[in-house]
């Protein structure tokens, strides 16, 4: 799926004052393919403009960096598990297990 040509995504970036490079698209983000499910909205469907809505909800991030920072905050050696348990339109929830 290509989200870079979406007029709705362009509108969102303009309204938020963000440039094209400020929100990584699936084509430019670097991540492990096993982490893909963390970035995608998977809890439902949209009645209209599903492609545009899916692109807006797609948020990639550095999973390993999140795990390292979270482990440091709780003074653990490392994060051994991260799962996506819930999500809604505005947030995703990732319980972490530390050792």
C-alpha cells in the first residue's frame, strides 16, 4: 500500500504543520517485518476512505529503542516481550515484560 499520494494524509500533514519527512511512510520507515503489526491499525475497518484512514493510522517507530528506554526507566536488564493488546483510533497499548 502506498500512503504517500493520499490527499487526506497530505491535508493532515499540512494542518499539523508537518513536512513530508516528519511522518514516516511505510515505504521510508526502517523496521523489522516482524514488528509491522505494531504500526498498523488492526482493530476495525472504515465505512469510507479506508485506504486514507489506514494510512493516517499507520505509525512506525523504533521498537528496539522503545524497549531499551522502557527497560532503563524501570531499571531492568532488558525487555523480553512486547505485545499489542488494544488500540483505538487515538492510541495503541503495548504491555512490556522485563527481566
